[in-house]
C-alpha cells in the first residue's frame, strides 16, 4: 500500500510562514503597547473565573446573582483589608527601621573593605606601586595620593520612595479596574458564554467544541488558582515556623510578605530573601547570621516555589515544567511583574485552545506533559 502523497497545499509555503511570523510579531507588539488595557482586562477575567463557583453556589441558594457577586467581592476585599490591618503595625515599624538598616549596611561594607586581607586593598596597593615604578623610571615626581573626589550626592531615599509609591498606586488602580470588571462578568453570568456559543457557528459540532473549550478553560484557570493558593499558604506557614524557631522578630509579617510576593514567581523569592536577610542582619548584627537566615528562606522558597509549584502547575495545566518556565520568562519580559503573575494561566488557556484546533495541535503538543 502506497503512502499518501503530500501535495503542495499540505505544506506551508514560505510566504505563508512569513505571514504567520509577521502576524505573531504584530500581536506581541500590540500586547506590549496595550498593556495598560490588557493587564486589568486579563486580571479581571481571572478573578471572575476564580470566584465563579462561589457566586454560582450562592445562586443555587436563591441569592440573586448580582447580589452574590457584590457580596463575594466585598468579602474578598474585607479579608485582604483585615490582613493588612493585622500586620500594619509591624510593617510601619519595619519601614521605620530602614534608615538604620541602610546605615548599618554601609558601615559593614566599609569595615569589610578596610581589612588588611581585602582583595580591593591589594589591588589599590598594587596600582600605587606600579604608579611609583613608572614615575621613578621616567624620572618624574611621585604621584600624590589621590583624594576622594566629591561626587554627586546619591539619590534621595524619598525620591525612591515616591517612585515606589507611584508604582503601588498604579498596581492598586489596575486591581480596582480588574475587580470592577470581575463584578460585571460575575453579574452577567452565562450571558457571554451563550453569545460565544451562538457565534461559534450554526452547526452542532462547532457549538459542542466551543462548549468543551469554555469548560476546559474554566477548569484550567480554577485549578491554577487553587494551586497558587495552596502553595502560597504553605510557603507562608513554613517561613513563619522557620523564623519563629530562629527567634526572628515580626515573623508573621515576613511570612505574609513571603506568601504574597510568591505570587510573582522567581522575582518574589529574590525580594523576600533579601528583605528577610536585611531584617536578620538588623536583629542579630552579624553577616553570618543574616546569610544563614537568607539561605534557609531561599531553600524553602525554592523547594516550594520552583519545585512544588512548577510541578503542580504542570500537573494542573497538563503542561511540562519547561514550558511553564519559558512562558514565565516571556510574559515577564512582556508585562513585567504582572506578566509573571498572569503568564501561567494564559498559556494554559492557549494550550486548551490549541488542542481543539487542528491547525494548532502541534503547538499544543509542545507544551504538553
């Protein structure tokens, strides 16, 4: 039996490949340019997906959907606000310690460079001896010891604080827009779902595929958010237990910071490790103690975040860990911290779509387990 012949129409022609590449680059450019619009839109849709089962349960209890959506979002907001109030005093005290921490770090850095065995001092002495040797060889005067030039003053801490405050306000605005969009989506119920099914086409097969795709997207997003909730809570508890055993002050604050920042993969772990290391140096006063605490925090964060979380995300989204990591790198470049947060569920949604489109099944298989 002869193998089926491959016609020219079964292959992608170079012009078609070029058009696909150009279209992909155009989509990436638009996503980069329109991130101020796309980030709240995507975050709002994910929040709506996460809260949809709760609102649906209230609706089955004969609570009007609009009222249920308002109650659920209000309860979520109140929970977040309550957590902020609980750690408010510790957070204010930690911020008040920042100037003292900066001074201690500066003094420690100066002391480390003044030691007789410091490599920097050896390099300086070697440079001075070479300068003297050159001056003696040419018969010129010996070079004077260079005086430290008065450089421009370092950036003010308040300028840095103002920049971070503006970023915080921007994040809060994005979250507010996302919550408002989630409210509208939750109140609308299955309205958009029915419209998408109707737009899928007149045939029953097309509508069935659309319904299966929407169900798969619901399951993918909800599994991803459940994995994030479980791993972040577990990380916070482990960090709190570790810091409590080590006698660290404000263990609950740092555990909360670790759990919240862990939402942003990799970057959150780095920031948490540095912050807790500085706090340990402030309390214990020795670099060795700060390094030991930082290593312990990084080990726990890596085991849960880079190990357990990546594995669970791959299992929940039926994706291999390499695809998850590459996706986070891409979306981190595209949207920064928001991209690290939203990248994994977006690629899970993309894979669910690719699996049901014959022309994209090869792409979906690359991200598969």
